[in-house]
């Protein structure tokens, strides 16, 4: 659950990677790792109180799918569909879209469709509560 990585581990991970990152760049990355905050508890509270939709792109090279998997594991409730998450009023639903790390641009139309569906389903649920 903890994503804490020590400076020594971060340096070892960077040293093992074959890349063209300068020593200054490696030091900066290590500093960022050390300054990082684990938001798991906050995300868990949100997911246990509201529907949370994790949108991830299938070819993202910057944010690994395991990070989306970590978010998925944070909630007690794991609805299988968007409608189920909205009906329950909480939980996590994952949606994988075609695209890279600019999924908002690369998959703009499917993302707009998802957001429209979330809004419409939420509106339908809200209206059905008032009609009852």
C-alpha cells in the first residue's frame, strides 16, 4: 500500500535504467521521489464516498498500468460498470482507452462519450430519486 521509496532505492533504480539522464536530472528525480506524498488514504476516502472513474490509456509509457491497478485496489466497492458505480454512489471503475500518455487529446471523442454518459447516468439517477 505504501509507495514510499528511499533515496538509496531511487538512485539504484535510476542507475539500473539504460538512459541518457544526466546526473543533475537523476538528482532531480530522486528529490521528487523523496518529496512525493502517498495519497492512498485520501483516494480511498473519496472512492468509498463517491464514484471514482480511473481513465487510463493502453499505451501510456509515463504512467504504468500498475498505477491504475493501485488506484483500483483502494476502494472497498469495485463496481464492474459505470452505471453500477453511479447507482451505488461509490466505488472505483476503470476504463482503458486507446492512446498514449496524452489520452485526453489522443482519445478525445471516446473520453467525451464517457463523460457524457457519466453525466447522463447521474442525471437519470438523480431524477429517479426525486420521482420516487
